[in-house]
């Protein structure tokens, strides 16, 4: 079995929505790349990233954050 820990992004931060509600957002980190490093350090070989801001507004507003995450580990990113 392959597990893909998720990092959801909004405004360059790692966040989580409560039941998909953008008004009920919890910020977990202002440095999502560090979360990726932590996941990788604990054995994760794969990462799943979601640009929630892009899903809401269109485009890829968190592309630079995604690039930082991608360059921070050797994990496969989806």
C-alpha cells in the first residue's frame, strides 16, 4: 500500500479546511516545505499537494510554494 500524506495550500501556508468550509480554515504552518521535509524524514516517499486557493479562485497562486516543496525532498509529488 502506498500512502500519500497531504499538504493543502492557501496563501503560501499549509492549511486544513473543516468540512470543506473556507471560512473554517486552520493554518498548520507558514512553511509547508518543512512539513514535507518532516513527512519525508518519517519515511514518506510520496506527497499529495492541493492548491485550495487555486481550486477556489482558479489559476495556480501557490505555484512558488509548490516548487519549494518539490525541491525540499526527493518524494514523488502528486
